[in-house]
C-alpha cells in the first residue's frame, strides 16, 4: 500500500476595530483607517492512504516466457496451430470451400473430461474433414452477468482459492495435449493479459457479446495471431459488431504486457481475418435466412466482406440445448439452397447433456456435464455434425461468394 501526506491549510482573519469607518484591510495596510487586523495560518499534517484503498493483496505471476519455457510448443503442436490458422484464413478468403465448426463444452472445468471429449471429436473430425474443418471449443474464461465462477484460469480448483498461476499452467498443458493429438483449439479472449500465455496454441478466437463493444477487447483482437469472431450485441443488434470489425482491422497502440511480463506499449498492425458471429439476442434469433441477408447487406454497406458464422446456442436456441440441432439443420438447408456468406457454425456440446450447479462437495460433480450453460451430449453432437456434412457436401465444391456480396476494393 502506498501512503501520502495530505496537507490542509486554514487561514483566518482577525480584526481589531477602533473608531472610524472604512474598508477592512490586513495589518500593515495604511489605508482604511481605524482598525488593526492580522491573519492566522494553521497547517495540519494528516497521514492518510490514497492508493489501493480496495485492494486486499497482490501476487506476482510467472511471466509468459517462463510459462512457455516450462511447457514449450512441440513440433507437432506447432504444426496443428499453424495449419489450422491457415485453413481458417483460406475458408474466410474462399480458397477453401469447407465450413469450419467450433464445437465443445461451454467452459472447461475438468481437463480429464475435456481430453476424453477431444479424443471422440478428433475421430469425428477426421471422418468429415472433406466437408467440415472442426475446431474444439476450449473456453477457460467466462464473463459473468453479476458474479459466479469465472472459469478455469481464474479458479481452476473451483473452491475459491483462485490459484490463477495453476489455471494458466494447467490450461496451457491441456491446449498442448489437444494440439499434439492434431485437434485445433479455440477460446474466448476475455482477459487482456492471458493471450500472452495461451495465444500461440489457439487456432480461432472469439470476442463475446458482452465485450464486443469494449475498446480494450477491440485493441487486443487487432493483435491476436488467430482469426477472430465478434459476436453481435446481447440486444441482438449488429452495429456494435460491425463497428468492432472496422476497428479490429486497423492498427492500434495500447497498454499491455510483453512476453517478459513487463507493462509495455503494444503496437499492432490490425487483424485482417475478423468476422461476425450471429448469436441472437433481445429475445430474438438471427440465424434464419432473412436475418442472414440483413447481416450481409449491413456488412456490405460498411465495406466488410460478408463472412458470417452462426452460433447455434445462446439466444439462437433460447438457451435450450435441444434447439441447437434445429438451428444447425436450418443453416445447412440455407447453404444447400445457395447461401454464399455462411462460413461456419458454433455448437455448445459436452460428454453429457445439460448442466449442473457447482456443489460444495466437488466429488458430487457429474462427469462430463457443463457447470455453465447447458450443452447437448456427445451422441447428439455426432449425429448433428454427420447430418450437416451430408446436407452440405454436394454444394461445397463449387461454392463461392456471389458477386453481389463482394466488396468493391477499388471504391
């Protein structure tokens, strides 16, 4: 805690009135006749705190370089990340006709269950790779509307110990394991510091509906090495996401940390591979063909290439996991009917169906069931993805962005 001395000075005037009138003047002033007066000055020194009044403690963390030295990127992991990022860039640029799917738990709380899920997803990903490029959803941070468990990095032991260093280390370990098995990973970039610890293992990043409007997150995303999807606002509106896409493509300078953990001024060149994610909001969905068309026109109006991802969960499913399959089926039919702007989908999926509260006794947790938003189970996930692949496969080979949806770069 820092301490400072606050100095308060009190000045008062005392006058001794004699006969005669005139203006009151301080002592020593010959004018104003008939009075004498003088000033009293009193200085009071008060020892007080002015910094960190609401901070209870602080802990110095391991630097990003130190953590990466402990868990270095293997050649196999590096190849998974580099090839995965290149694939998504090619999908966004229409040189790869496939769709990409971000599929996995709403949040990670059990690395063992996450690995079990990943092994199943990897098998499925290989089987549908001619049509779909699958990226596992690996969300370690969760934004809260009020309070609650903020995710694996913030409280990995789920007991209020908030061992963030353990969260960073174990989170990086899991990402390494996924990359080494050849399964690319995605996450939500929420805390502006954590990407320095994790981003080298991330193939695709999301900026959530609550933070799309945040200047801090737009600046951070402009420097992310992966492609990034900005969700529409929680009210369902497109404006904040479109503003974000314009911002993130531009260079920025802002405060951050470097790989040595020092506070630094970060200078970015802008992220050319950002796109919108439609997730519904304000009590309405926006995955249907009319909503997608409206989004396309708004993007074109702002000289942004219409690359549209559909989130099958959140407000698009009214937070009912059973409705995610209906959303995916609708989107698949849109592509079969000639849609050219939809480049991907997002699904919240886990080993088991639904969700659960975090009990005081963690041994009571159900294996493979979400502790945040409700998810579909593995069997439903596999069926949905196979059906989507069958629906869109005949229509992808010659799929391209229609001329009417291409941005005039010369304008």
